[in-house]
């Protein structure tokens, strides 16, 4: 952690305010699923561009499922040859929300 952040959060009132803001953001945007509506809007906005992109890093079906499904990356994977995955947005945010709410 950066020294300035350490000093700021060492003040009990600052730490309480920081935690309250994090809790509010998580509850208002992630825990209730509001971000999923925004994701759907953005996905529909770029859908045709992604469908016709010949230089995409992932195929169109992976794009369609990436909101709720982890995407396996190509190649043999990480240590031990296990495949590596990019988490679906919902899986990622559910895990982060749980973690953040457990720390505030």
C-alpha cells in the first residue's frame, strides 16, 4: 500500500468513511445486480462490431457468454499444464462483492 494511503487510513475516522463508501458502492452497484443491466446495454451496443471483428482475442460465442461464464484461454495453461481461465464478469463481481462486504 502506498505511504500516503497508509497514513490516511491510519486515522480512524478516515478508515470508517472509506469503508462506508466502499460498502455503499458495492451494495448500490454490485450486490443488487445493477451493473448487469449496464453490461447488457454495453454488450448490445458493441454486439455487431464484435461479431464481425476478425482480429478479436476471443470468438463471438465466448463474447456472448462472458458475462456469466468463465472463458478458457488458449494454450496449455499455467503451471502443470492446467488451462487458465478469465472469469466471467458476474463471477468476478460476485466474488469481489463478497470479499469487500466481508472487510467493511
